[in-house]
C-alpha cells in the first residue's frame, strides 16, 4: 500500500501537489505495464515470423539439394505426369492391401523395404500411378501434425530418354 492510500485511510489531508504526483506515477506505471505487455506480444509475433522464415529457408535449401542431385529434374517430370492424370484415377490402387501395408509399415521394422518400385511394359500407366502415390506421400510429409517425419524421393524413367537415364546420371550431384 502506498503512502497516499495510507494518508487517505487515516483521513489525513493530502496536499494537492502530492496527489498530482501520485496520479502521474500511477499513469506512468500503467503505461510501462502496457508497453511491457505489448512488447512481449510483439516479440512473440516477431519470433513466430523468424521461425517461419527459417522453415522456408530450410525448404528452399532442401529444394536446391534435390535439384543438384539429378539433372533429370524429377519434380518437373512429376508435375508433367500429374497434369495428364484424370480425376479419380488410381483410387482402387491406393486402397490395395499391399500399398497400404507398405505405406503404414515402420521403416525401422526388420525386413521392410522403404523403396516402392513400379515396373511393367511402356504405356501401362506406371508413371501415372506412381505420381498418385508420390502426391499422397508428399501430402503426408508436409502435414505438420504427422509425428513420423518422412522424406519423399522419387524419379521417373522414360524408355525414350536412355541417354540421360544412366545409373550415374540418376544419382549425379550437380554443382
């Protein structure tokens, strides 16, 4: 309890100048408290924005690494194939037991292969179906609520481009 309040309780006359100073001090204390609260909120907002920039920077860095790994630019090939995919294509394929088991198995489990390979004759639809699986995995990878962080790596092969699709070029590191 301040001295002004004590004087009021004891019914002492408070000099007007002292009351004005007390009122000013109360105002200053209130303003400082408000400033501290708003500064804390502003610091939190700035911190959140910096964190988002850091995540974006890491995503851009990862994209550069991915682009440098292969001259084939699989992400561009993926979007090209995806654009050719008809609506509702592959729904039954995504629900097969084999694919669900592969997708949901812990990669640390003994005997599990984290590689999903699709093979067949040219024109059978392997790339279209693979693009569907890639999209589902990318959705899963980008979900922040997903406890199991995953990395999705993919490459499409084209029998018409054998010169660029040697084993060395598939894993080549570009600088």
